[in-house]
């Protein structure tokens, strides 16, 4: 698998494109129902997390298996 570093002016756009690509693959393979579902009544109180290249690689490896 090839990982790209997201730097520069289009970094956010590229990261969103990657996330959308993941959802398209999940949808094409009828796997969206396998995702965990989380519900929060106050999402503003949730800690912020950032999906970095390492975490994205883990998700991609699970999907490939």
C-alpha cells in the first residue's frame, strides 16, 4: 500500500477525498453495515481526534483482509 503525506494548500481536500474513497469502497462491497455506530448527545464534549497516516493505514489493512 502506498501512503502519501498530506501537506500543502490542498491537504484538507485530499484528506476528505481519501475518506470519501473509503466510504465508496465500503459501499461497493456492501460493508457499510459492518461499521461500528456511536451516538453522543453532546458531541461538543467529545475529545477531538485526528486521523493520521498510521491510523488510515490500519483501516486500509483491515479492509484489504
